[in-house]
């Protein structure tokens, strides 16, 4: 039973790191530290956007962009942390 919970925690942790990588990379692109004309940078950038943009779009339907600040990644990270905590609580409750 704990193996299932460990796999779920691994998936949630990977999701967290993907969102964090997207946030950090967006800052680096916006401050022109990274250049999207470099092939590896653009592949990573568009890969992350392809994964996360459908999720962000659903969140933006509820929480719109306010004064140019997109809260979708923050809301997603809070959801990921809440999901992780729920998994951990159930793992210990079931034993």
C-alpha cells in the first residue's frame, strides 16, 4: 500500500518541479537572460508551455490575470502542495 502512495508522491513532486522550472524560466526569458532563439532553450520553453498551458487556462477562467500578474502558477502550486499533504495524511491514516 505504501508503494502506491510513494508513486503518487513522486508524481506530485515531479509536477511541482515542472511548475517551478516554468516559473523560473519565464523570469529568465522576460529579463532576457535566456534567449528563445537558442534551440535547446526554445524546446524546453515550448515543452513546458505545452504541458502547463492547458492547466493554466483552466485556472485563469476562475482567477484572471490582475494588473499583468498571472496567478495561475501560484494557484497550481498551492493545489499541488495541498494534494501532497492530503496524500501524506492518508498514507499515515491507512497505515
